[in-house]
C-alpha cells in the first residue's frame, strides 16, 4: 500500500478555504490512502458551534469526490454535530464512497476540548486493500492501552494538531507505539500557527514494526509518501 501523509498549514475556522487549498494539493498525489491532519477544515478550534457540519455536509461530500477521482481512500478529522453534541470525528472514506468513522476518545483537557466536545467510546479497526488499520486522533497517542494491538491490525494511524512545546513527546511516542505493538505507525501533524498563537512544527513521520524510520520529519508543508 502506498500512503500519502499531507502536512499542511490550516486557515483558522475557514472550511471552504481549507477544502479549496487541499483540492489543489491532492491533484498531484498518487497513492492508495491519503491522510489529512486533525480538524483539517478548521484548525483545532474550541468553537464547534461556528463550524460544525453533519454527515450530509460539504466536507464529507468533498472527501467522497476526492476519493472517487484519485481513486484513493481519504481520511482526516472534522468537527461534526450529532444528536445535539459536537464530535472530533475522523472520517475514513473509501474510493467507493463508503464511510467509516471514529470519534476521538481522549479529549485534550488542557485546551478545554472535553468541555466543547463529547468523547467517543469505541475504537475503530477497518480493512482496506488487505491492510488492517486502526485510526486514532492526536491526544489518543498518549494512551498506550487504548492503542494496544489486540485485534491484529497492521497500521496505527494518528492525525493531529500537535504543538511545538510537546513535539519531543510526539516523536518518541509514535516510535514507541510501533515497537510495543509490532505494527507500522504513521502520524500526520499540521504546520503553521493558529489563532491562539500556537505553533505546529509538523514532524509528520512513519515507522515500521521494529521502530525504524520510514520518513525524515520536517517542519515544512509537503506530501510525504511511504
């Protein structure tokens, strides 16, 4: 499987602008799976009421269009509203248009994510092109028991808005998850600054089942394929 990790800056709370920019980026990608950052349409906002979508909204429609055109699966997390609450929801869209999703289990209390969003409960393990994938979101990375490979998955996939002051933990924990679970691990982080002044340094990377580097991490925007 050829996996493309998209490390990009994000326009603050501007879904249309982010989709337009990503449409241009995705045009040049040839891969089986395209991975976008956490909250790729808005940045890591704690104002979900202003930007939330539903499962029949424009971003999921856009993801289906991108997946069909490539063809490739497309995944990343989006602010969603459901049953009167807001979710940080990872959407995994197959080229066929089928959709699976995972709601972030571990909400980042330091930023008030636990107040603005409802936590998910169930982990998702899905099959795609003969590969079993467990997709998780940002702060989930700090919880090794939740990431434990009890279902024989081949790839742990993390999408994130992980800030610069804690980037050493991101680097170390991605590698640790690969070694302890004897599986491939990929982590996609954004770059740039958000409206709260937080800096995101990228460090998108991937490891094999023995913790060996598959990508050289960088702080620049780009698409990294492994």
